[in-house]
């Protein structure tokens, strides 16, 4: 830092004398000119014209100096004119400010875009310049290296007037190939590491979350859990190597509980990066082993009996079989739509968290009296109920169904369906009590009821009085 004393300029008396002499000289010259011109007939007019000319010249000089003091760098500053224009356009596109001449911003749209480019210097820059020319803001960018080329995945904010076809055409002209574009929403604004960690946390807390986590990680895809042994006890032949298999639009991962997890996405091939992320989630699930949240809700039925609603898993297999033994043939027939003798074979499949979530209802004595299943069925979700005969018509089935719908909504499901028979009035009444839009379809004497989920319908899960939660 420089002090005020040292920064003060030295005083020179010679310069003061020179400035004073110049002032007197100017006054003398001005007086001589005034006397010379003033005594002529047009002298006063000439003096006024000279004054106006001097004022105009001073004003022009001031304007010129101010304009060029704020001018952008010229070629000597290291930026060529065409490069400077491109940089200005890129800045306007990335910041969302600075309208292009003749354009008016009326709103924006979020897009997810993938395109394949050559793995060469400048290929990504060409894409960015093309997006800048369209006034598109790049919010996030991921790169997926391939053996030949690179897949670049963008989250874009574009003017609402920009159509997907125009965007795809400009990207192709800039060197992009196999371009895929779809609408995005606010959930996509979460950065990828944060999203992956959140999905890993959900998987670690609940084994039933693995298929849902894979679907959220990979986007719109179909996931099937293919068991190694069927419900009839026969080997299915479904297997996969430990490292998994990646085949363009299909990946097959070894299921930690046996069998194979098949993931299909016909509209967009999987990249090795996505395959590695999915395999890491499956490996995490395998290392943690079977696990189910152990929270319980104690409810009071209208007649005063207390029941406990909790998550169930394969550890409840013996209690579920004992409940089957107490159920009538008609109750089991309405639930399983097949030979009653095979009912026990389904329990091991139904209680596995890999295929969905199961809620169990037990009495104060610990006896299991009802089961509610939420089953992942590819892109769809099925709900199914079984209530022991002595505990029917008490609101237990409706309570289980409401809670299953809440779980489906939390899992991001758009709808749930129930397969039953028209004479199963209890199941039909429970579906109607949800107060959701319902679709009915009859298939070979079987009634399929589909409920389209809404936030209003999934807001209140309880019909009996909830007394305590532990």
C-alpha cells in the first residue's frame, strides 16, 4: 500500500509559470481577434458562430472519448471479431440473459438430452456453441465414455418456443449422433452424485427398494425379478455371472436372493457407466443381506380390539402358513384364483422383498390374521389382500389397502390394480372406498380393477383409530 503523503505529486513552480504565460497569451490572442472581427459589419455574427462551433466540437469530443473508453477488446487484445461474437452468444446462452435481436422470452422448458459425439478435442465445444445459438442453458452435463466416441448427457433449460425436432436438428448439424430428447422435471435438477447416494441410502434401509432404485437411476425402464426356482419348486434356469451381462438395451444382474434381475430399456441403449452404477447398487444389496424396516403401528378397531400393522418378510413364513390353515377354502380361492392346495407355495415368493412389499396384521397375542401385498409387476403394480375369516368385515382389509396405496405413491407408481372376482364384494368395496378413479375390466370371468393414483387419494391411510406408533 502507498501512503497519502508518498502518493502526493511534487509541486513544480516552472509548470505554473508556463501555464500562466499560456493563459495570458491566449487572452491576448482572443482580444486581438475580437477587435479585428468586431469592427467589421458581420463581426458579432462571426463571433457567435465561432462559439457554437467550439461548443459542438467539445461535446463531440466528450461523447467520442466516453464511448471508446467502454468499447470491447479489439483484435490487439487477443480476441478475433468472429470469436468475440461467438463468446458473447455462448455467454448469453449459458446465463439465460441477453435476448437475441427480435426474440422475446415467454417461458422455459427442461429437457434431458443424450447424444453421441466423436472422442476428439472440440466436439463438445461444437455442441455447446450450437446450444448457445439456440439460447439454451446447460444445467448439468455427464459424459459416458464408449469404446468409440462418447455419450454426452445434458439437462437443458430451453426457451418454451424451441421444439425438440429443431433442437435435435441443430445438434446433428454440430456433430451429434443417435440423439435422444425427452421432457425433464424439477427432480432432474438434483446432481448425479447426490441422487446416487440417496438411492443407495434407500436400498440400504429396505431391500424392497432395489428395483425402485434401479428404475429411478436408469430412467424409464422395465425391471423383472426372475427367480431361480418357480413357485411350483422347479428350476427356471435363470442365472447370470457375478459381473452381470450388458447387451445394448438389456442388462442382466445376479439377484442376491437367487435368480436374475433383468432391466430393459428398448428406446435407449445402456452405457457401461450406467451398467457399473446398477451393478454397484446390486452389490450393496447383496452385502447388506435381508432387511426390512421394523416400524409398527398399533391400531384400535371399532369394537375395541387392538391390532399391529407392520412390514413382513420371509421370517413370517411359518405364521403365514398357520393363517392359511385357519382360512376357509372359499377365502383362499378368492385370493389365489387357483387350486387351494398350491396356496402355500406362493407365500415364499410373496414374502420376498425382491418382488414387492408386504404388510402383516397381528393381534395382541402375536397371531397373524391378515396380509397385504404390493407386488412389482414390470411397469405395473398389483395389490392383493388376504384376511382370515374370523377377522373379516372389521375394516382391516380397507386399512391394508389404503396403506399399500400410500406405499405405491411413495414408490412413484402411477396406478395399482387388483385381480379378483365380481362376487368378492369386500375387495370391490375396499377399492371403491379409496375414492380414486377406477377402471373395471372383465377377463375370462376375472375382474381387474385399476386405480389411478392421485395425491388426494394417497394422503390419508387410516380408517380405524390409530392409537400409538412405535
